[in-house]
């Protein structure tokens, strides 16, 4: 009976390790915003690759700053795009 319990525990830890490994792989090898894999950037952007794409096109902190900007504005001061993004984020 003890071997069955240990087998379940080991299997659970293996599943958790696989999920964490997949999350890390996605974080390192895919763009957070557009979800394109690193290989696309290596093929079509050989001069800067994924690092240039992230720093120029999809810098994640710009999205965070935009959300802070939307929260600091009064809701009645939002234009159409700002209202849409704010509602979707809420």
C-alpha cells in the first residue's frame, strides 16, 4: 500500500515539473504579446531576432504603463480605444 502512495506522489511531482518546464519554455521561447515562437524571429529577423522584437515592438512594460495611465484617468475622459481596452481589462 505504501508503494502505491509513493507512486502517486512521485507521479504528481513529475506532472508539476512538466507543467513548470512547459511554462518556462513558453516564457523564454515565445513573445508574451503576439505568442510567436523564437524560431520565427531567428528566420525573418536575423539582425536582432527576438530580443530586438521584444525591446522595440512588444516591450511588456509599455503595456503596464498604459494600464496605469488608464486607471489614473477619469473614466469619462477615455476616448473610444481607451474605453475599449479599459473595459476588456476590467
